[in-house]
C-alpha cells in the first residue's frame, strides 16, 4: 500500500538529497521508516494497538522476507538527507500484468514532508521502470481514508481505475482505491536524462 503523505510541490535541493538503491542490509532502516510513516498517515485507519505495539516487529518480518534475498522483479530506493534515511519507494514489476508495474510503497517520514521528496521518489520510480525495461504502466493502492496520499497522487496525474476492500496489516479491512498512470515516463522530472542516474 503506497501511503505517501500530503506533500507540497517545492523540490528539495539536489545537493541535500541522495536517492540510492535499496540493499539487503536496509531491512531495519526500511522497516523503521515504514512504521514511522504509518504511525502518522495511518492513525485512525489501523488500530492504535497495532501501530504502537505490533507494527515494528511485523514490518521487520515483512522486509526481511522481501530483501533477504533480493527478488529480480522487485526494486527499492532509499532517500537519505544529511546522512539520514527519510523515505523510500518499492516497485514490483510482475504484480499485475494488465496495469503494469506496482508502486507497492512510497513513504516519507513526517519531518521530511513538504519539500518535494515524494515527487522525487515518484520520478526515480519512473527511471527505475525505464532502466529495467519493466512494464511502463504504473499503479498503486491507497486507502480511501488516506486523503493526503490521494491528493498527492491525483496532483501528479494518477487516475482511479479500481476499488476494493483491502485486508490490512492490523487484521482489519479498509476500502482502498487503485490509482494508475498508463506510462510512468510522465513522472520523470524535466531535464533528467532518459537513462537511470545513480545518485
């Protein structure tokens, strides 16, 4: 579930931000980022008991399964600012052949929102798709109640293409929307080279 917060348009200075490939040794870092984002964006969607006492161990198990060992049809990017991890995105190439690549996660910690980091992660996702020759369509699922994330993706041109009730990590069930772009290339930032740039 891609749960970007409500982020505004200005872009963080490139000199302050590093986007790098996610590695196997990022399990604890990514799990901590995931939980930190959920505790703000998903408060009121997931139960407090899950967010406060269960999420850390559950997300660590989740990311251990994903990253150890890496999967060829998966790719992640970690965003670092001043040496600290502040966000990440995660792509799955073969989750839904009809809709293209799945943006399964895009999360930014609360203190880093509002500086364009979510926009940069979207652009990097588009670069990864192009460089890996993955399906160019891009889609993601967002909880209906996560209005900040919905506004973010709508602002960047995503269209609602499906709805479902999603079995949540806390054991509950929540209405969710599928957002999609027919070609992820529209998300690349102006002036970026077509090839993947390793920042």
